[in-house]
C-alpha cells in the first residue's frame, strides 16, 4: 500500500471535480472511494493486475471498500486546502461530509505526479458521473472484480488470461534513451489530455444538478418511502441465500446474464 499515491489520487479526484460545470462540484466519501477504485481498476488492466495504490479492496455492503483509504480522505484533502461541509440528516441527526476545492493551480501540479492511466481514468469518470451517486454505483457494481467476488472477499484485479496481451517477461527492458523518450511522450500526452479537458469545460458541458439537501429533500424521501406501503414488522427474521449464487456465471458471463 502506497500512502503517497493514495493521497494524490484522492486529491486529484477532488481537484478535477472542482474544474467541472453544471453541478455544485462537491463530492462525498462514497464518490471519492469509488473513483479511486476505478482508477486502480484501469491501472490494473494494463499492469498485469497490479493496482496503483496497492490498497486491499474488499467486497463490502455491495461495493468496493477499503478502510485504509477511508481514513486517508480527511488528512489528504485538508492538506491541499479543501473545504469540508457537514450536512445534517434531520431524520437520524447524523452528519455526512461533502468536500470541494477551487484551486486550478493544483490540476497540473498533482496530475503530473500520477500515472497517465490513473490521471486519464479520474478525468474520464469524474466528467461522466460527477456526484451522481446512483449512476456511479451502478457502473462500479458491474465491474469484473465486483461480479466475480462474494461479500467480504478481497477483490481480484488480475486480468483473465484470454484478455491479456503480452506478459511482462515478453517485454525487453527499455534502454535509458527509451525511458527518456517515453517520459517526454508521457508529458506531451498529459498536456494534450489537459488541453482537451479545458476545451470541454469552455464548451459548457453540463451535468444534472444534484439534489439540495434541505427540508424539502428529506420530506420527499419520506414520501417515497411511504409508497412502499406498510413497514415490515420488526422481529428476528432469517433470509437464506445460497453461497453458490456469488460465483454464478449469471453475475458476470454476458452469454448467461445478458
């Protein structure tokens, strides 16, 4: 596990969100963790299953989770001057945090420290989902590591043999000149990606506005819950689900589940 990389990923996610338009550019804990997971997934796909952060991702409560990254959110974001806003849910009096930052100078400063695949993945997914929790979770739940794991198992980021192109042993070690050339190409590519993002922002690409967490919002939640009818009576109940279900092809094989 690389704490420096974890912090950079979290910081870059929020900085990229701060450059978007069409929504309030605030992210919560769920968004930050899921975007970090997707960045690790993209990195693993081209690095023989090796994630960028080295985090031990686990199938927990129907989603990828890591206690380690959860504990890094606050210190990592406060370190770059991010704003933390606490919102109280009047139904249970519990607070949940929303993070935001408006510091364009950090975009290149942090992005240039990241692997290109990680930087690109964060930009792509944050622009695509913003803080649309439902759409983001729906996408994440259907990724390969999730649909091939059972609850509380560690997620496997390895690439199936039939999808792997060439192994690391097939690749000759690069020369010093090749390494220097690749670094220059990488820098130029990052600059092109950032320029494209600037053009998209200037074009006014928008995303649906998020809900306002006010009294009307929570009244609406109560009304939606009331449509379910009479609440289930409390008591000791047991639901039994076959353990075979989690490894069933119906979860990940398109020929079966499609």
